[in-house]
C-alpha cells in the first residue's frame, strides 16, 4: 500500500469510490444496520465500536471495545465523570488510614442491581475473590495486585478467602493494599474492579452474561446481542442517577472495516465511531472539507510498541532487540504514514501522565539522527553474529486493524536497511493478543491504553511477576526491585524518581520497543453533545445527549 497517499480533492463520491480501501478497525465484518430505530426506544445513539466483544463479563474482558460496553453497564466504587476523571460511583465516601494501607468505603444505600437486589459490601469482596481465583483465568487479574494478597491468590499460593478485603457491615467495605497506592481511585474505575452479580452467577454460572439474564448496577443493561451485528443496551431505570441519563437506548456496532464504518457514519447509520483508527487516514483532507467538525482526534495515554519473545533465540539477546528497535524511523511513521498527530515514542510512558517526572526517560539514542541509529543497529547485529553472511530473518505478528498493515510494511522496509528480512503475519486483534499471552510469537506489534492514570500502569507491563500481559516474559531483578520500592513510597516525587530509574533500565534492555504515542481518530456527529476529549479516551454514554434537530447525513 502507498505509505503517503492522500485523497485527491475531487467529488466526494468519486474520491470515496477510488481511494477508500480496506483497513480493518474491528473484529466484525458487517456494516451497520440501516433499519430505522423504533419510536418506543426513546432517544437512541448508535455507536461504532470496532471489534466484536468476546464477552460482557468484566472478569473476562481484555479490550477497550469491551470496556466501552461494560463501562456503560457496570460501576465500581469509583467511576468516570464526563472528562474521564475518577468520581465516587457505587461508594459515597472513601477514607484512607494514615499509613495508606487501609481504605474504607461506604456503599450507596440506593445502589441496587437492575433486578432490584442490593449491591452490598460483600458483593465487592466476593467479586474480587472471583477475578483473582486462578480458576477464573481472568486475563487482567494482575491489575488488582495492589490489593493485599492478590498476587499470591492469583498464583494459587493462597485461597481467595485470604484477600485483604472484608465487609464490615452490609454497606461498609474495607480494603487493604500491599503498598500505598496513589492511583487507587482511578484503578477502581477499571472493569477488573467492578462488582459482578454474585446472586446471578450462583444461579446461572457463566450464563449470567446472556441478554435477559444479565443484571447491571450502572446506567444501562444489555437487552440484545446479535453477534457481528449489534449489541443493544437500554436504560437501567433502577440506576441511582437514571433521571439524568438522556439517552434511552444505545446500539454498539462492531463494524468490520474502517471504510464501511466511514460510509455508515456518512449515511447517518452510526452517530460516532471511536477507536485508535476509526476513519481512513487517506480521507483526512476530504473529511475536513465536506464535514468540518466531526473529526475528533484525541491525544490519549497510549503507547504503540513492539515486544520481543525473550524465550526464543535470538530475541533473548538485548543487542538484537535494540537493533530492531533502533532501525524503526518513528518520524516517517508518524509524519508520513499516520498523520493524525501521533508522537514518536522513545520511552514507554506517555507524556503528561500523572505522578511522574517532568521529562520521562528515553532510549539513549533518542537524540541521534536516524542514520546514526542505523549504524548502531548494524553494529549491534554484527556483535550478535548477524551480518551479510548470516542475515537475520524474523517473524512478526501484527494486529489486522486500521492502518496496521501499512505501518508494518513500512517497518519491514526499515529493517531491510540493517539487513533484516521480516516476514509479516496479520491476525485479527483478539486472536493476536491471545497469541501474545500464550507466547505464540517471535516479534509482536502491540499497544497499551492506560487503564489508570499512573506510570505504574505502563511500567508494570515489564515486571517479572505481571504474568500473561508481560508478553516479552521480561524479568530483570533490578527493574523489579526499583518498581517494588517505588510502590512502597507515599512520597510521590521520590516514587516517580525510582520509577524513572526502572524505566531507563528497561529501555536499555528493550524487551519493549516503543514506537509512537497514540491518538484516537474519532468521528462524532455534530448532533452528539457532551463528547469531551480526554487522555483516557473514555466517553460514557451516560454523559452524552442527542440534539435531534442537528442530526444529518454527511
């Protein structure tokens, strides 16, 4: 594919027909339904959502496309406001002990499930025990490792009953943490910390997630799920703030490719499409010309990176990993391929993240020219035994989404400049990430969007005890020591300094090669009100409204 092709300024129909081409933005393959909405559905919003979710169980989810739906239905002790900042949700108060290790929450008296059953402190305790139980096999259980004994429970060393959480009474919850956790409020907004309806799980087992059986404690509840077509949510009238929820019905549509999503948006079949690559980059000029104001690029806390399987030679050699990372021309990728405001990344932690130093660590070669980096990369490969007489061939697995194919082809050409041949294998994102967790790869294209606004949420990807989402299986005792020491500190400045030292070590070893800091490339109809760009890229439907008078096709 052409790396720098830009749509010519011609008639809209001719340009679309000639230049929009397949660039997958999701797991489904069907376009949005054009069936008109029923009047008895009230105010309706149709949201493009990229991929088909694997599940609506918060303890089994692992993608932003699932978070979008689940986060509309479930609420933890904290939730997000309209700017994605943490506010109290299921809890009405939160007290912290002087040593920062004990947190006490009061649960809302009017917090109930959508079937009328109360949401109690015991529900949270049992929910957290469930996600940490090894039998649940939750892919993101490690996010709760700050909870006391959570890691040991997840590793099968302690029973779930040993979790440092207890119900003092029906509406009072006590949570103990391993170390002072300054990011706890934002962590508790994440779906891994959500309560699940234990009474329904005890009755139905895993079948509780089916429409008709699913009960929620948030603004919406699922009514219908048509695979690869749509998921229908309806307002939960028992939600404590239901009177202020303006949209009655939400359809999430996993539209299979970005060109189809663009056509659906123009036809008025979806009101928004939000993800990292949710409009064709070749159509940037056209979008600005024929539909000004709908392109809502959003700088978020997200890093796109390569990861290397350190279990497989020669990727167990830091020299090889560094050479491959240095050969990537990040300026070309961001300025000529992506062109939506992405920033070249020479460190893992995005700029502007909370609780960190002003200038996060970067690769030692960040200030060099690309030609100088290429020289270093060739020398590193030679030291590792690879040259013209023994060239390196690598297998690279990547996510078939958005512009990934173009990006990977560009990187394939960049590696040729240091004598490396890259064989590319594209996989649907859900399949790719399953392979990464199973270590079924040599080199992998991945991305991480912040679950909570703290450097720990990026650096923990390289901790030796993180588990499946430390795709590289990187284990450096000094990195782990610094991270553990940092997380035992209440002094945020001192904590940030130690984390920066840890990140510098990781960047030298390069189990992860940062490529660029990401941008959400959103399309949002002018009739959608309350959409606030934010660094987490989260827009809960609860805070949105529809101006029917401004609705139109583009």
